[in-house]
C-alpha cells in the first residue's frame, strides 16, 4: 500500500527500473536518487564510467522499503551540502580532525598554538580511535565523532577552516562532494601526523589556506608546502590583491587570466568599483562600498525581498557583491525577511529608531502613511544615510539608488566612493 514512505508506480514503462528487489517491494518514492550528488559518499553500489560519471544501474539503495529511512539518516550531509556557505559561524573558526594517536599529539600542539594566537579551535577524532586509545589507558584529546563525514560536511559548508592531520588523500575524499569554487570554498589544510609537512589543499588565496599552512607550520616546527604558482614566484595573484583590499574579483575569468599574465612577466591593471564594469578594461575588483536601506511590510516573503534588492541593484548598475550592510528601522529588527536578506548577502543588519532616522539630512521622498505607522517618513533612504554616516563614518557618499518600491517593500542604495583604478607594480 502506498504511504508517506512507500510508493509504487507500476504503470511506469521502466518499472522496476533496477534489478535485485522483489517487484512487490520495489519502492518508487525516490524516482531520482537524492544521494547521487554526494559522489562516492552516497553509500550505494555504483561504478564510474569512462567519462567519470556515476553509473547506478546496479544500486537499489533508494528503491527498497527502507528508502525513506535511509534518506532521513543521510539528511544531515545533504542539508550541509545545500546550505549557504559561510552561514552559522558562531562556533570555532578552525576545525582539526585527526585519525591516529600520533596525529592526536600533533592536533593538541596545533590547537594550543592557535589558542595562544587568540583563535578558537575544535578537535575531532573518529569514535573508534577514542575507544582504542581508551582501551590502552590513554586519554583522548578532542571530541570523539561518530560520523566524521557528516561533521566535515557541516563545517565545510559553514565556511570553517578545516585542518586534517593525516594524508592529503584523506582530506580530499572527505571534502570532494562539497567543493564549488575558489571564491566560496573555505580553507582546507593537511599535515602529516608528525607535523613535518603542512600542505594547503583548497582555497589557498581567497580562503586563506596558504596563510593558515604557514601559521600551522610555524607552530609545529614543520615545513609549509606551498604550490600556487604566483606564490612560489614571489608574485601577488589578483585574488590575493583583491583580498588585501577587502574586495572580491568581479570576474573570476579575469582574475585567472591576470595571474597568467603576471607569470608571463606582464603588467596588470586593476579597476576597483562597486559599479558593474562595461568596458572590461583591467581586472575588475568589487569593494564593499554599498549600504542598502530597506523598508517592508510585516511578514513579507524573504526570497521575494532578496530578489527585489538584487534585481534593483543590478538594474542600477551596482554589483550585489558590493553590499556591506543592510539598514532599516528598529521595529523591523526581528523581521524574518530582513534576516534572510542579510544571510543571502552575507552582511550585517543595522537598525535605528524613528527619531534617529529623522535626523538624516537630504531630499527624501516622504510618505504620510509610513510616517503615521513608523514615526519616520522614509525608512529606506534615511536608514542608508544614517548607516553610512554613523556606522561607517562616511563624510561623502552618493544615494545612487533613490527610494524604489516593490510589492510591500522599498529600498535605496548609498555608495561610498572608492579609488577607481590602481596599477600593480
């Protein structure tokens, strides 16, 4: 009988689409496997074809009566993989995994070194290692972990720096399903169990893995093994230059091409602007220079608000990546849509009371209705103005996007001037 956990479509021309399950027990609930995207961490019976794609013809994992239970058990990994990068960074910034008793001592030394530098760390080991160490009368340092793969998935997708005390291959296998690109992936570093070699594995520049490897090697008395071409040739890569300036590359392809040109001995020009570059002259770096002021009705949809803000910025020729803060009135501080917007843009929310907002100076489009409801005649423009002045101390800025209305929402954008062009020496 069909239910929330079992379903059959016997009229499907492919039924049953996999062999190895009794027709009466074949579960069609998950026609397309939710675990496919987990790569070799899905737990199923698959092979890779000559093109490197998974062939799951022999796998019946999600077609048994227990399919729903299996997916439920795997949900933490799926959830972590789908989660927004960088979200939930309220715990330790560096997560250390170790897999041997010798590795435990290296992890202990590394954690103490980071803590002296004021960096919070957490250490994890497989529960089986803790049991073996306990059986030999040895105390285990760190926290025993029943499922290291799930822990890695969650911390990777939260943007934590990951350090693996063990072979590089161990790190690669754990992080492989979640790797996206150099601009969103966190730093991943590997060190052998003696701490003699420390190797940046992922996101050497933007994520800071190269710097982390240098710091870890100094603590352990080991050797940092840096392999990025610009670093070993004593050149400053475009993404490193961008990070130092608090910017992000506007076009990853440009940044990559710039690195190639630097390695060839050529000079590279950088253009720094929050405005979308049309001429593409030089490498476009996007600074954090935009404050978005927002007003909205109660319980407005968060996705709709984010789309409205992003689309309005783009229409105004401003990159959404240039936003450094969202500002509004204090009665909206708990509005879920505003929190969702800040999470989407990965920026803080600043709120001000109506009296403070009314201190903003300028020609703002007033609304009698908004004044009656909030005590302020224009929330979005005034909030952006006050935030620029008080939060960032900006003496000069431009209200590049005046009050723009959507369905139950308004926004404006204040842009703080930045130098437009710099030449790499």
